[in-house]
C-alpha cells in the first residue's frame, strides 16, 4: 500500500464564498459584464487577464502560493468616466497570500505603466500603486492587501488623475467588511 498512488487532498473551499465578499461600488456605478474581471476566475484566467508577456510565470506563482479561487467585478460610472475593479483571491493560507502580495507588488513596480507608490494607513500588509496607461489615456490608483488567507484588489481608473481618494475610501470599506479569513487557519499549510 505504501507504494500505491497517493490521492491529493482536495483544495479547501472558501467560506463565506468569494462572490459575497466584494463591497458595492459607490452610487451611480453600473456593472460592466464584458470585463475580464466578471465573476469567478482561475489562476489561468487571472494570468491571461493581466495581458502580460509573463502570464505563464504569473499563473505558476499563483499556483505555487496556493491559489484556491478568485472572484472579481468591474463597474463603470458613465458621467465621471470612472471604472472600479475589485477582486479577491483565496489562497490555502496566509503565507501564500502574503507571498503573492510581494510577487504582485514586484511585478507591478516593474510594469512600464507604474508611476509611483500610493499609501493608506491602518491596513497591513498592503501596497498601492499609481498607474498611467498611455495606450488608453487613463490613470489608475490601485490598492492590494492581505486579510487572513485572502488578497483583495481595489482599483479605480479615470480619464483624469482624480481617483486616489475614491480608491482609498473603497479600500477601507473593503478591508473593514472582509472576514478575517475564508479558510479556517487550522486548515492552513
């Protein structure tokens, strides 16, 4: 029996489910269903949506860090020309979530669209970035943070440089409403 095949243990299931964790957008935003971040996604989906030449490396890193599940939503405010993207990625434990946050920050800072860091107080660990997307003539402010075994991403994009306060406010709301973990710490590797 010791030489027979070993069955891999099933991945844990986040509870509450990720589709219940993202905070509602501010007033006046409507859901954008054509976005790559619309509903449940896999590590492969996330890597492909990054539109990076390093998509394979992104997917490998997510899986190495213990990717379990992902969920994202995108909303748009037509009058202000603002878009909001929120996502949550569940990992098998806090160590994997924190490792992914470090990798994602390094990747973002190496991206040519990255302009400078943005900060927020009272949330740790996190990182924030200000991005200039010349291909679409837009500006974005994005925060990513870890809470328990989950990484949350909150980002606003605009045709003007006017969304940092929105990103900061929405990130605080998301942090405060997020559960302390979606996989019990007793099950973390």
